C-alpha cells in the first residue's frame, strides 16, 4: 500500500514529528512496507486458530501493597537530594496539561 506524500505529512503531523523532505521519503517508504506486510497477513487463513495475547506462559506476579517505614537517615538523604521541597515533600513539575 503506497502512501502519498500528503498522507505521510499528515501522519507526521499527528505524531508531532517535524521531518525533512528526505525523512518524509525514507519513513514513507518504511511505513508503506509495513502496511504491505499487514496486507499479506490479512490473507493468512486463521480458521480454527485460537487468539492469543502472549505465548510465553508468563503471568503477572502480584503482591499485597504494604506501607513500610524507612529509616530516618534514608528519608533525610532523599529529601536532601531533591531539587525542590514543599514542606517535607518533594515538589515536582506538573505532568498534566
């Protein structure tokens, strides 16, 4: 599936990427190749194949959350290294816009 330059520019804009003309060509060809591969996968007969999310057999390991006290010396050392404090808490930049 060959993408047009306009489609590539639109995708780059959506991804907030500022690409040079050379990069637009390079990444456009790569993205088109990925879409071609996806088209090939659509042709595979998967009748009777059970869907899987992961195949390694790994499972999540959960533990109960517990509050543990840390030694006062460790707490003081951590607060000392903080770039900015508000009371006895580390002040960080806002993460939501």
